[in-house]
C-alpha cells in the first residue's frame, strides 16, 4: 500500500449505517452513537475503505487533562466544546500496514479544524483520547506526535454519575492544534472566535442543593388545586438552567428533562412511581410569569452574594428599552454592571431620566412588553415574558 494515496474524508449520511456495522463488527468496544458534536471519518485507498475514526465531544471530567490545561472549574465547562475526543479508531482487518495508523491520524489533524468550523461554527484547540493499557500502549499516537500526560482514575461515567468500582485506568493522550492551546483554554477572557452560544457555568452539587432553599420564602401565586411541583423547586430548576446557558422556556424544560436522577434529587424534585419527575414546560412558564418580581430578585441577589463568581473588573453598560414607558410617561432605561472576565451581568437598575418624544401629556402610559431581568454574578437571569421585537 502506498501511503500517499490514502485519503481521509467525513462519512456521508448514506454511509453511516455501513460505518456503524463495521465498527460494531470489528472494534472491541463496538459501535458508538454520536455524542454531542461528532464527525465520523473514513480513510480510503482507491475508494476502498481501510480505516474508520470518530471524533466526539470531550470527556466531562479528566483530572490529568484538566491539570495539564490549568483551567478553572467554570472555564472547564464553558470551554469543553473546544476539545474533541478521538472516541474510536479502527483499522479494518485486511489493511494492517506499517505506518498506516499514524498517517491517518496526521491526515485527520490537517483537516479537522476546517471540518469542525464548517459543521459547528468554531475551531478546536485540543484533541484527546484514552487508551486501555491492557490491550495497547499507544504506539500509534506517539508516532503521530500525541503526548501522553498520565492516567485516568479508573472510574467510568454511568447514567447516574460515575461508577463506584474502579476499572483499569486508561492512558491519556492529547494533541494540541495550536501552539497557544493551553493559554487560550485557561485565559480569563476567551476570544470571540472560540465562543459558542451564550455564557455558561457548571453548577456544583452544593449549588444545586442551595438554590431551592433561597426560593422557599417566595409566595406561590398558583391555585392549590392541581399543583404538583413546589414553587421553590420550579424556580430552582429554572434558575439553574439559565445559569448553565439555557434561554427560553423550551430550552429550560429540555435542560430539566436531561437531569440525572441524582441531580433531580439535589433540586428536590417530586418522587413519583419510583422516580423523580421534573416540572413540565407549561408549569415552568406559568410560575415564571406569575411569580412576584421583587421577591424573585431578592432571592437571586442573596444566592449571588453567597455563590456568585468574582470578576477582576466590571464594565457599565446602558440600554434603552423599546416601547417601555413608565407611569409618568418617561422612557425606561436599564443600566447593567457586567463582569469583564465572565461577560456576565452582576446587577441591573431601571432608570427613567427623560420624557419620551413619542409620548404626549394626554397619552396613557404603556407597560413594557419586554422581559425584566434579574441578575446574578454568573449570568443574567430573565423573568421571561413574551418579547416584543424592537
């Protein structure tokens, strides 16, 4: 086989079933569904498939990797999308040739940046993989200039968290895709090129348990009849979802449905028929629309004072709210304090400094149809109302 004839390309949609069948038949771990942002590659020689390789979402936790990068707890969760995991690599049985594996890894490295940007809208900074030392020693990765940085602790991630029993610790290999990878991943402020979606944070177990306690004193505006979920649980889940980057009722609901049984227990979700259930989208919407804004703001400020992140510097930002006129006919303005490092809103204040040109003395004041905002140190928490486009 002539290695210069090897071509690596993404698997076409029509070829995905064939890819999975071969992976299931010949890889010792079997086929793997797409995990988060995933690209499946096939290596060909004169249109004949010789190898299969998969790059998926990075491992949520890996001590040696996180120590090598040097990122903080909040940055780790917010920047995991910049790391891809080489989750499967299979050389088909009839094509075991010298230097083929390292050649394929090299070709993948050359093109994965462009492929990732085209599919997902941002580049990668780091690739990782885990090697079972009872089967392999990672020779092909070392030949392709990957770096072994240590071993895992041996715990496997399960549906309910992590396994209680240790398994064989895996060898951890990484390969940087830029010379300043570690600096970018651990810096306070990430360049816009590498950002994906809104700002996010990751809630610790203690923060999950604490959120419902801060909302317990809020009065429930709903009727007692047919009420299935306590208001402090609904508000805690909604706040947790927004802290983790969710926006809108559906996103909050989807986030809550994805909570593991252990996480649902931390939020105090209702126990029914052997499992904990989360509030529906309609319940979340109903509570957020009816809850008393002042009480919600006070609870969030108290939580923020105890658990909020601390930025090194703040910026002051002002905005005028369209169609928002107060009782005296004055245009409403919002001034916010935003953290430079986290890009998160610490607090907001409503101002009404001058009278709107569009409002006469005889006209009746109109209520704002835009959402009010309640702030925490980690994100801007909205009290969602149906928005009016400006």
